[in-house]
């Protein structure tokens, strides 16, 4: 299966990425590069609330059920999401009705009613979503980590979702004004992956449908500062304790550092499999062990996460530290190991080509991060060039930065930072 995407810069400033592929359907993402990171304290949650209201009725389809039923009759669906750095309206439809799906998403953006009665109804749904997410341990922990190491948090709420006080206060005028300020053709990326029957017709259609978007520049907030420390989120009702250990990333995730960061990812993969072997297969202390990253392209911290019972956490930490020191100082990564990784990746590469979701996500995120069109085949060739010597070279200093140790769940009696210091040698 081929991967030959094209990029088009439309007259009003929209970036259009077309990935014509041999499928019977087409996926569409209309992404505005503006998310919860761009909100002021009195606006926390407003991007997410706007996303909800974009799905709550237009003159064409006053009721969201009407739109959903119409799309179902034409072999499609739509959805929406809000993240820290973007808001997306998306959908999928059988290929012959692609232009109809584009019309419906454009209608949501151009003509959403923001009906006062529906705003009041939706407050309850958004507050309920907030409460449900606040009850989820993984959301709690991610929010706790961002607060402690990056000072990014929403008092009495969650990043992206906001807090109940704000949700109750948003007016129709505030929502519409925010949309006008933050959503522009200049920060809009439209990506289509799947069967595109008539490319020229689709381009003209998009030019026309989205011509009403404002064309002002939209600045995005990327400011983050890493604040290392040791933090525990007390959850006495939990049986296990979750453990995250982080260090500042060696290189910002900008295009110029792409090769170095690819090398580091190989080191992290090796690190993960070797430490998991020690913790799980040799000692039976954990179920899983994964690498992880927090932050953004300019300021981030990476490391690993696991969980274990509180009586085992001291042993787990000491084994992680000893193994990590051994792996980064004995230089045992070989070209044979990298070849094994590449061979294993052939399955992942095939899965990528066979998945519209993976293709469209890669194209959208890569352009958002690097302002470039993602080239799958070039990426594979770059991966083939990476040597064990380079992986070792670029990973030196991985553990040299200021350590952060964040835990959540059952309490324990151990100085994890001191355990790291005593065993990382």
C-alpha cells in the first residue's frame, strides 16, 4: 500500500494535507492549533466547551441527532476532541460521500447556533464529564504530575476540561468571542486520509467551504518550565503505588534534533525491555514497565513509569537504578540489537499503512510539530541509518539532569531519591 501525501496551502492560509490511499472510506480531521494551553485562568475549560457547542446544532441540522442520523444514512459519522495544544473536528465516511462530510464539518464551524438553552443543558454534561474524569486515577495522576513539575494545573479541575466554577460562568458571548479570537484559517490544518476520488474537486470544495474563516495570526502559548522534585499523591484507598521517574530531555523536540531524538528513543526501547526483564521476569515485582514523556516540544521530561505494592517499592527503585546505570555505562547496545528492533518494526510499519487513523494522526501531528509534511518512507530510511555508536553517543547524559520522582496511591516508608542516588552507581 502506498503513502504519497500532498500538501496544499490554500489562499486564505489553511494548510491542506491529502493522503490518497486504497481504502473504501476517507477520514477527515479539521484541526485548529489552539488548545487549553492558550486559556487564561478565567477561561480554563472554554476551548472544550466551544468544542461541545460546535456539535449542538446549526441551521442545517438544529439538533445533533439530525446530523448524526443523516450521516449514518450516508455511511459516516463525526466527532470532536480538545487537547492541550489543539481542537479537532473529525469524521469518517464512505469514499463517494467525502465532500458531503466536508460540508457538514464546515457547517459546524461556520454556522453553529450556540443556542442559549442548549448552552445551559450542555453545562450539566460538561460538568458531569469533568467529575467522571476527576474520578479516574490516570487523569488524576497526569494532572498531579503536570502541576508538580511544570506548574500547569487548573485549581479544582483538570487541564483541558477546566473547573466547575468556570463551566458555570461561560456566556454565549464569551464562547463566540473566544472562537473568533482563537480559530483562524492561519492555524487550521485540514487532513484527509483515505480514498479521494476527485482530488481537484475536493480542493475546490474546501476552498469554498472554509472561505469564511477569519485570517488573522494566532499565537500559541508554549511556555513551560521544568521544576524537579519528589512528590507523592496520597490515595490511601489504593492497594498499589504508581511510580514515575523523570529527567529533563536532552534535546528539544524540534526538527533539527529529530535524528538525535530518534537515537534516544532506541536507547529508551532497550532500557525498557532490559529493566522489565529484571523487574518482572527475574523478580516478579511489577506487571509492566514503560517509558514516558511529559511536556511539549521545547520543554519536556522523559523517563519511565511502573507500579508495585508499597512494600516492594524500595526494591523496585533500587533495581531500576542499578540496571539503568549498568545499561548506560556498559555500552552493550549493538547494531544487532538495532537490527532486531528494525525487523520488529516491520509489523508496526505495515500496521501504519493499513490504518487510516494512524496515517492521519501522523500527518497532522508531524505538521503541527515540525511545519513539514511527514514522509513515511524517508522515516524508514533514516531509521536504517542509526548505528549503535550513535545511540550510545546521543544518549550519554540521559540520567544526568535533575531527577523528579512522582508517586500516587498507597503510602510507603522509603526515601526514593536517596535510593536512586545510592544505587545508580
